[in-house]
C-alpha cells in the first residue's frame, strides 16, 4: 500500500453505499451470473474480514490491561465491529461514547424509541439568549452516532429551558439614603 493510499480517510457509510452502487450496476447490466458472482465475492470477503476481526478481539481480550479501549473509540474500527456484529459494548454504552465525542455540546439522553430508531436528546442551553443550538447539536450527534450506534436512525434534540435570570442585589451607595 502506498503512502498516498494510506492517507485517504475511509468512511464505513460511504464505502457501504459505494459497494451497493457497484452491485446495483452489475445487476442492471443484464448479466445475472456476473451479478451473482459479485455478491458472492462481497459475502466471502465480509466473512473473511469478520473472522479476522473476531480473532483480533479474542486476542486483545486475553491480553492484560485494556488494549481494546483505544480501538473501540476509533470510528473506523467501531464501524467494522458493528458491521460484523462483533462490537463488545451495548447500545447505550456506544451512544454515550458517541455523545462524549461531541464535547462542544452538552447532550443528555432522554429516550430511545426502538421501533423508529429515534434517539431523543436534551441539549443544555449555553446561556446568552437561551435559544440554544439545537440544529448544530443534532447534526453533531447524528455524525457521531453514525459510526458508533447505527441503530439510531433519527435524532430529536430538545433544548433544555434556560435557568432563571440572575438578579444582582447590591447595597445602595451610602449617599443615596
């Protein structure tokens, strides 16, 4: 692998879409044997890489300390583990990990609706006018959750109401009495 190839970032979602596009083009080409062979090739490669990832996780879990922690925090590795149903963390832990990565927003999980895949969050108001930044928080949460918790298909962010206004009380100047 050349240095130029290694520097290109890989995104699991984009790669999945690209594979689907290529398989769709082959299916539309009118050659069912080529389309079937391509699907078999993809399945074989998925099985091979899935078995390799399972072996890596097994070897890491038997090593002293927490060597897998860094791997679980990596978006690409987390996506691959999820794709192969190998990720050792449960959904709630992965959601918390994703939201922790969006440090510029203070987001609290309110509820997860399994039927629709909607994650309801509460964003803490950052002060100022009290209007918050719900759209920015939603976009940041969606981007982080795509890698760590793909079962979250929609994000609903509610802005927490701002606290009461600060009322300053001071003593009157001595000459004002």
